[in-house]
């Protein structure tokens, strides 16, 4: 959103503007970025936010992310806010082996996967809201939850078709889009049962040391409190 909300395009007041800083809600979409930063082995600082507290709405954080979401990343003197844009920028500037540059073989497929992560992500967000944020069951719609679960499962078919035949999304091996889609599939498993091919894919993701280093540390607030959320009776 450079050129968009006021926090974009400028360094964070009082912070070393050369430093990479990630604002992160453990287990949320910002885990995509934390995982990638670990893969890249670049120095960075982590600011952990608790989504259930007032952290995200505090004036201090509004100066970083005017919409109060995670991730936010300070990098190269700017703050950027979309996990997909962050992944592309980090790969372009710090991990070209995990990128597909314009003109390179696989470029279109790489871009498609990067953005498809948010097609999956929107259903995860809706289900997270219904199962976790709407604590009073009378506020939930069982019909919408059922529909969102079916729609989430359907998005995963595209990933399944690909990882049935190869370990990673790109034929050339692990790349930045596995951080985007891998987190999405790994999180989707809290709401839908995965096929063996998808289980195999997230097992390969979860075996990576950089992924393990992106899991919540002891005492950090966690977004999800169980492995699987059953649908309520309609
Ligand atoms: N499309 C954005 C979505 C960011 C987003 O909505 N993050 C969630 C966590 S997964 C959040 O901060 N939610 C807090 C809220 O909605 O108030 C991205 O991929 O970075």
C-alpha cells in the first residue's frame, strides 16, 4: 500500500530505519512472513501482538498499521502491510532463489500462487471469526460456517492437484509461495480434513527448521486454542 495509508512509505518514528521489524500475531497470516524471514536468515526484530487484547487498536500501532492488522513490516525505510507484497519484496531483494523474477520461467505460476494464498485466506479469516471471535453461539450462522467450510475445502483442491505430483508448488523446488500457501493449508486443517497429499505437503512445510522457528514461543498469545474446530449443528 505504498502511497496509500499514511504509515506506508515512511520509517517508524524512533526506530532504526535500516532495521527489519515484523509486527506479528502468532499463528496468523504474519506467520507467512516470519517463516520466510527465517528461511532467508536475515536479521530482524519481532514485535508480538495479542489479537485478543487492545494491542491492534492502540494508537501506537495505528501509527504502524492504520487498519490495525498483522503483518506489518518495516523494511528499507518503509512500512508495508500485505503478506503477499511483503513476500514478493523480500524474495526480490533478499532471496532471489525463492522468487521468480519477471521474465523467468515459472513467473506467472509463482505470482498466481502468491495471490491465491488470499483466496484461501479469506475463508480461513471468515471461519476464524465465526469459530473464535463470535464467542456467543447465537451470533454465529451455522449455514454461513458450513458454506465457508465447503468453499475453503474447494480452494484446497488446486493445491492438492499440484502437490500430488511434486513436493513444492513450483517444480524447481521450495520457494516464497510455499510460505504463503503452506501457512494457508497448515491453518485450513483446523477447519477441514486434509487429503493425504495435502497432509504430506504440510508435513514437509512443518519439517523445515525455518517453519518451526516461526511457531509461537513459550508464553506467547496464541490465536487458535485447538487443533480442529467442528461445525455447529445446523
Ligand atoms: N490480506 C492481508 C490480511 C491481514 C489480516 O487481516 N490479518 C489478520 C490476522 S490473520 C488481522 O490482523 N486481523 C485483525 C483484525 O481483523 O482486526 C494479508 O495477507 O496480510
